[in-house]
C-alpha cells in the first residue's frame, strides 16, 4: 500500500511539475525545453551537461524525478509520522510546499547557481512557489489522508 502511494504521488507530482516547467519555458519565450532540462542536469553534473544533447535532457529529467522522489518520501513520512498528518491537508500541504520552495530556491539553487532568494521579482517568486504548493505539497497531504494506513 505504501509503495503504491509513493509511486502514485511520485508520478503525479513529478509529471505535473515537469509539464509546468516545460510550459513555463515555452511561455517565457525561451522555447527550448530540451535546454531547460539540460540546465537541470547541470545542477549535479556541471555546465558540461549543456553540451550533452538529448542525453543531457533525459539526464535532467532523471535528476528532476530523483529530487521529486526525495520530496515525496519526506512528505509521506511527515504526513504519516508527525503531527502534520493531523492538520487539515490544505494547511499541511501548503506549509510543506513553502518549505520545499525555501529549500530549493534558498539553498539548492542559491548555492549552486547563485539564484537570488527570495526572488525580488514577485512574479517569478510566485511562478516558482506555485508548483511546490499546488503540484507537490497539496497532493501529498490529500492523497496520504485518503489512503488507509497499513494494518
């Protein structure tokens, strides 16, 4: 039951977030979704990933889903093993999404790429915050709540 819950959340949240990032790349006028995913690969593998072509893009997607696996595992643990599991899912999911945003933008992206935190551009801040809350935090706490605990 727990493995199935993890897989459902991992695929749901990972796919929603990946589609959101890809669509945002297109809407911003950059248009190069493959380059955006190579940029994700550059996080752990360095700037050389930009020259990896399709392999770099697929590596970036794999990095994205690996990070999402950690976010999902921690979220399920928090929802099952801490008092957050007893709070209304919209509150717990929103809080978890805010924490994920702070970790990703305030620590990971800031230290790796020097991204400003918090982003002084309020639109970019909102666009970065949105998927962490609505595509990761909320689905975790709502689906964990709806899934019976193993006996």
